[in-house]
C-alpha cells in the first residue's frame, strides 16, 4: 500500500518541483519596472484590469471538457499543406512594400516599408512549461528560426501566455541583434531568459516606440495574463505597425471591445489586419471574440485586407479546426471584405492578392446561428455586442463564396 501511495505522490511532487525551478515561468517584475506598471491607467488594486468586465462560465467549460463529447474534427486527420520558406526568399524585399508570412496560430513575419517584424514567435513543439504536456503543434515550423537571425529587426510580443511568449524560442534569440517590443511587465521574463535590457522596450496602451523608421504602437486588448507564476502579472496588448507608406494592425488575443473604433480613428486605416479569430467558446467570449466579431473588429479599425489568425496550429477549443476560417469567410462576404488565407509558411502581398486556394478540407462545422459567440460590453443593450457594431465602411473589395477549391 505504501508503494502504491508513494508513486503518485512522488510524481506530483516532482512535477511541482520542476515548475518551481522552471525558467519558462519567467521572471518577477521589480523595482523601476514594477513602479512603471503601477503607474499605468490600467493598473488597479494590485493588478492590470480590463476597462470592460469579462464574463466567463469556466465551470460549464470545464465540465464539458471533462465529461462532454470531443469534436471528432478538432484536429487535422491529414497533413496540412505547409509552405517551407528559406531565408533567401524572405531576404528579397516585397515589390509592394508590404508582405506577410503566416507561420500558423498567431506567429507571423511582417515586412513593411523596409522593416521586418516577427510577432508572437512560437517554434516549440508544445506551448507549455513542460515538454511532455500541453497541446502539440500539428506541423513543424515552416522556416528554421535561426535562418531569421539576420532578417528580423523587431520582435513583438502581445502577452505572456505560453502560446504567444515561448521560452525556448525567445531564449534562442538572446544573441540576436533584434529589438523586443512588449507590453508593460513582459520585459522581466525576457530579461531572465537572456535578452539584454537594452534590447527590450516596454509599452503601455497607446504608447509607441520608433525603430529604424517604423513606429510600433501598443493598442488596447481585452484579455488577461498568467503563466502559473506568482507575483504581479504583465499587461496584454495589440500592436499597430506604422511605416512610411503602409499600416498594419495585430489584435493580439482579445475579446470584442468598442475601443477598436478608437484604434481605427487614431491609427488607421490599415492596409492589413491580423485578428484573433480562432480557439473560441461561448463560455468565454470576452477572452477570444470568435470569427464574426473578428470581422466586426476589422471594420472598426478601418482595415482593408484581413488575415484571420489564432487557428490552424494547435487545439485549444472544441470547435472543428477549420471552423474559424469558414465562419470568417461567411461573415466577410456579407460585408464585402477581403480575407487573406495563406497556407502556413506562404508569403503574400495584400496589394497583389489573387483568388485564394482553399487549402483546408471541407469538414462539418457549426455556423454562427448554431453557436453564436457574443462578447459582453457594459452599457450596450441587453449587455450584448450586436452585429454591425461598427457599420459598413466604404472602399471594400469583394470576396465571393468559396467554390470547390477557390474563392474570389
């Protein structure tokens, strides 16, 4: 009996010990860094707080996760058609001045007016503090991380969650020349992982930094932080990239909020938006807004071309893995919005967009009418975000319904 009890206790104890000493959990903000966090308008009662309340029903979500029926199409059954790029191709400047290479989930390389920005790089097999647990990626990184060493000028991190701030990836960059632009408090983790303080720039919402002719502006997001660690938690944010000729907006992880309109008025219009549209659930709509509200967010910020992200790499929700892009396209058709759907690793220039190839399989998925994702927002009728929250905007390119293998 003693041995039977010892094995699980020892296993749990070893797991706790590994977490306590694990550098992946990051560093604790202190001194001037902590003081600056505490001076932020977003800091209240010892932590960062969203201006809007966040509703969730985690009890129902956990019960469904533990005892509910898993979606049979939650993960790919066949290999995803990944485009494997090399640094030589990426070193050739885009003819239009703006190009995006999406690596899956929220990782992407933005080439804008001579600058190259890598957002939320995730090269590990699992976004987790332990290598043997957590969601496993569905395909290897489309490009070797080391091949980007002399290409990337700026790394932007939206928040500290494991699928956006990956320890192994950042630690591998400690000898690079690149600058890091992050929300308040995230610099403490980078510093512990070997990134020199001189290469870290921390921003509050609406603050900006200029790097080699490119303005990087932190924008409000409606999300959270947390990394199984103790102490003050960092801020979360989206980011606008403003060059001499082009503007790009990355939402970061976010629920819907009406500040999107302010972002569009102050920093837009944007030639390209990369917007959180996947890994959503009706039980936590204010953490991830879902496909339809992602399209609304694109309209609010005055975007031209939209690239839906936060899908097609790992499973974090119980929807069909292709559902985010299907629902984004359905909502976008209604508003005549251009949607970019590159294969992971594929580089495209929004100015030269052509009818896209439907590279994902046709699988059963639930429509917006079947499983709506409504974000909550104080002060709105019935405490719900209604469709067309931002209205229709002019100067839209048409996107027709997908055919068998193409849409246009």
